[in-house]
C-alpha cells in the first residue's frame, strides 16, 4: 500500500530529486526522469525484485506477504543492499 503524502511533502521530494539530477519538472507540470534518474529507478526496482525473491523463494514467505511489507525491510536493509546492487 502506498502511503498518502501531503502536497508539501511531494513538492519537497520533487525538488530534492531535481536537485540531485534525477528528474526535471517542465512547464505545465510535466515530470520526466533524467538518464541518471532512470538508471537509479531501474537499480531500485531490481533491488526490490531481489528482496522479494529472497523472501519468497529462499525464506519461503508466501508471495502476498513478501510484497506487502517492503517498507520495514527496505529501511533496515539499505546499507547492506547498497553493497550488492
């Protein structure tokens, strides 16, 4: 489940992502990933898929439980997984 975000939080996140060169906000509100942003998104998607595979195929967690709680494990595993991906 995606957490609801307030407009100020979304604006702050967009500014941070733009500052880091991951996206561009164009006139009219169009938001596009940069090449760097697309690469980072692909890296994060792969990391998520690998974590899901670990939970379901290796640990044996049912797939519905392996995909519903990524937030807690994502934060806890960030420093370790960064070395592998």
